[in-house]
C-alpha cells in the first residue's frame, strides 16, 4: 500500500553523473496512457520559458509525425534552477493531464503558480491560475479528485488540492514541508524530483535526489489527505530522480542518477520499498522514465540517448537497446496506442519523434523545434 525509499549521503562520482540531469518530465503509466485517448492524437509540450511559460500543441498524424497547431500562454513564468543544463526544472511531471476532469496542469516555476487548462481535443482554454503555496513548483500528480503539487525550493513541500466543477481548490491542511536543506548546492541535484501516486492512489511518493537520497512515501487517508510525516526509505548514493508504476504488476520503477540505473521496487503496506532488480542503462545522467505496454524508456541526458528495457512480471528488466537522440534527452511520453514515443531534448529545444517497433525498440521518424523551449520540459501525449 505505502512505499518510499531513502537514499543517504551521495558519493562525489554519483553527483558528477547526476549533475548533467537538469530537467522535469511527465512520464506515462499504462493506466494514464489509456485514459489519455480522450484527448485524441495530440501532443502537448511545455516550454518553461522565463519570459512567459507556454504550452505548444501538436497534431499527431497516423504515421506518428507531428504538426504544430497552436501555442497557449500559461499566464505565468518558467524558472531555472542554478546549475541546470538541459532541463531547467530538474524534475518529472511538470505538465500533467487529468483525464477524469479533462484538465491540463502546468507548473509556472518562476511565478510559484499552477495553470489549469480545460481540454477539448487539441483546444485549450485557460481556466484558472492557482498559488502553489510553496516556492518553485516543479511537478504535479493527480488521482481521482486529488491533485498534489511539488515545490522544489525553500526546503521543499507538497500542497494538495481537490477538483470540483473543473477548478482546483487548495486544501490548506494538505501542505507538508519536506525538510530538505535549502542551501544545498547545486540546486538542480539537491531539489526534489517528482511527486506521484502509488498503490492505486493509496500513497503519495516524492523523490529528493541528492538532498538526502530519499524516496518519501506519504500514506493517504480516504479523503486524500496525507499523513503528517512520510515513511522515509534511504539509499545512499542513488540520487533518486523519477519513477513510474506498472499497473500490471504493481512494481514501482525508479531512475537512479548516481549509478545510472533503473530499479524495480515492491511497495509494501508499511510504506517501505523492497528492491527487486537493478538494470544499468549504459548511459549517463539517467533521470527520466516512461512506461508503455510493459516497456520502459529511460532518458540519459548526459549521453543523449534513450535506453529501452523490457519489464518482466517478476520485476526483472532486460535491456532491448539504446537509441541516440538530439543533445540532452529529458522528458518523454508514449502515445496512448503504444506506437510512438516523443522525447524532449533540452540543449536546443528539439522534440524527437520515434516509432515503437514490435518488442519495444525505437526508429526515428522526425523532429520538431519547439519555440522558446531550450531547457524546457513537460510533455503529454494522446
């Protein structure tokens, strides 16, 4: 039911490898991918531009290639963590689709706000801008009527909301400080990486990266409220960055930027994680991860590659191959039909397009230059 990981003091080598990771992303689980079919053949990409954050909308053709349709201002500013290189938020989940309520959530790190868009296929309508009740929001997660935002600076915090009538309402008693060292540097390796749900929404999981090397798990009450304090699982030197859960098996798959690996975990009712298997990616700065139809796609920002892993029902992972990308592979998303993968590359703000072959391997089919998106992150695919 509940799960967390703790990861202690980080070795200098681990920090060196992780220091290339500078970004946030939206990774798709099997369940959320299926739900996204409601938005049709569309891809949403967030720019995180400090002059004015935007969401760029692309139409996906039957062959997987993208055509830009529109650009929507979020009404807030993007942000840049000190030391970041190719992904300025150094997180995953900065752009999140809520299929139940047909809403799109975008963080405005430079404004300490979250924008709420109503979604009608490829059309977006800015409905609301809410305070994140913290400093520098970087990740959003949704389950049923509960939404949580992760704030990265000032020691880190989570803030919970409920959704009603297409609007977010902050629940002020659902705010929890993470108690991280606010002065640890560089910022992008010493800020929390992702907030997300596990165990079918019974737990809220937060990764802290090198600032403690922990995965914090907050058990949730029936109304969505978090426990006062998390269960903390520590793994020295791992630099836990992002994760996805596989609804077939219940395993949580975590990227470890220190050893450049993906690890499968069992989530227990006492809030602890048990390590099952570890798979090296063969890349550097392994930070982001997407799951589609039992295949894992891990982005390696330092080596500009995506590692493809087949996930077994017993938690084992077998490397299928490694595919080169444009410089600085960060966030990615798979199409809901499992046929295509889209990878943001932050060095030049390029979105790479791949067809997914039988067995999970990738074939490059094209690329798009996203306007004002150097260092940007956040992607959703229908």
